[in-house]
C-alpha cells in the first residue's frame, strides 16, 4: 500500500513509538510527589520542552490538550472575553468554524483569493469598521491546498486595531519553520498525529499575558488552564515526534519538495488540463490539491485505492460528503474543478516508490480523459 494522505494523519514515527513504550513502562501520576510521580513529571516536562522547541516557544507557554480540535475550541472560546466580532478565514478547518459559532458573538468570514490566500485588505477594512476588538482566526497552512497564509502580517494588523489572533498551525508544524515570535500570534494550535506522533494529543500555545479563561475546573493540572490528569504517554510520543520533525525539518522538507515537484510535473504531462490549486503561491512542500475537469473526486479516490494508493478528496473530515469542500469552493467558481479535487499529501516516510505508484495509477486512470468521462456515465 502507498500511503499519500499524511495531512489526514501521518504514520507514527519510530521515535514516537519508542518514547511512548518507555513512558508506558513507568507508573506514576505527574502530580504525585513520590519518586514515580517525579519520574512521570520529568517525562511530561521533557515532552513540553520538545513541543515548545518546534515552534520557538518557552515551555511554560504550552498547554497539552487532546488534539487540534480541542486546542481550537479552547482558543475560539476566548473571543467571549472582550471581543465584539469573531472573524474566521473562509478556509479554516471545521474545528475553528464550528467552535466560532458556539459563542454568542457576531461572526464574519474573511475571504481568500483564487490562490487560496486570505485577503489582508478585507481584513483591514473589517478591523477598521468593527465597533470593538475583533477576534481573528487565520490558519498557517491549509490542510487541503497546503497554501501558506500571511499570518505575521495579519497579526500585526489585528494588534494595531486592539484585537487578538488565533493561528491553527496543525498542518504547518513540522512541514515548514514555525516561530511564534515571528508570527506574533496570541494563541496557536498543534496536533501530534499530523507530525508523526499519536492521535489524541495536541497543544495550545498561549502568548504570555494573553487573556485565557479555562473552560472547566478540576484538579488544577496544566496551570489550572486545562485541568485533568495529563496524557503523559501521548505527550511523550508528541514530544519525540516534535523533536524528530524539528531536527530533520531542513532535510525532510527538501526531499519531500523534490518528490512533490516530480509528482506535479509528471501529472501535468499525464493530464494536460490539470489544475493545481494554489500552484502559483507558497504552499507546504508536501501537499498537492489538483483537479482534472470532468472527473469526480469520490470515484477517483476509489480508483486510486484499487491501485493501492491512498489519497483523499478534500479533507478527511469532509470525505463522504458529495458536495465540494468549503476550501475548494472558496478557491474556484468552476463546479467541474470543485467536484474533481483530489489531495495528495506526502510526509516523513514517503518514497520515490510511493510517487511512482501514484503516477502509474494516474496514467492508467487519466488515460484518455474522454474515455473516463464516458465510463462515469457523463458523455
Ligand atoms: N486543524 C487542521 C488544519 C487540521 O487539518 C486538523 C485535522 O484534520 C485539525 C485542526 C484537527 O486536529 P485533531 O485531529 O488533532 O483534532
């Protein structure tokens, strides 16, 4: 099987597996004062340091959570604390969009251009016209297109206007440099399983001094901000994955970018009417969102699957729905392109053989576009 769906979930890195096995072998609650508790605490804090290191943050700014979804929910809930408008980019993950709706604060959507980049002029107009502070959510890199967003510039504008900004860096982390100081955001989310750690653990970065009201009470863990006995085994896996991803960022990035370059240029030759979303702007080096007009994404996913290649249509979370994803819809008005969008996402263990398998399947599937359309009953 050739797994080209790292943006849905990356395979577990060996370093993460080992760290979890070692941590699972020790008993102990990190809050206990005895030796076992202190050993558990040491591992948890080591993991926090490693996760913080991936984004240039101080360890005490990191809260462990149950994943990217919870981190976004915690961050979006902070809008209630002094903001009069919640502004989310049109391409945010559902964990941001759905949680934005849960507050009783008016909402607005920040549009993106055809390349899938947030419109900073529209941002400035909204910030200027808003009656009070605005809470903005802008992701660092989109999970479907891989398009990198102008988060640093957005953060400057938001702060000039007295607002706060949350950045979902779940897909960006480990695939491009992420530095919380350079970005200047107030809250930032991470998820372990997107970087080769286990699912079910993530982190929320809180800029020192940024308002944060916990959503529940309990035993007081995580500085009382996200209380509950810590998932130290998951955290150990997350920390190890973060360290491996950070240490190898330069070499993995270059290798994956070269694989993607070969994949895209060959795909252009196989399907001359190919459209690659966001091709002209900065994207994550591992992601290709493409469409061959006249095809149907859900059929293509099955055809690739039968050929032993795992890809997805839009994001995993929206697979199963027949309508195009909101990300694709925000980037094109052309229904033929929107219906056909397929995402290929590479990662730490992707190989030349994976790309070859994808390309030979694509050659077969796209051989004679007209024949393919007839086979799908749309002649
Ligand atoms: N944010 C983005 C951009 C994602 O791609 C995902 C997962 O698909 C999430 C958040 C949710 O993360 P988790 O699966 O850890 O809840």
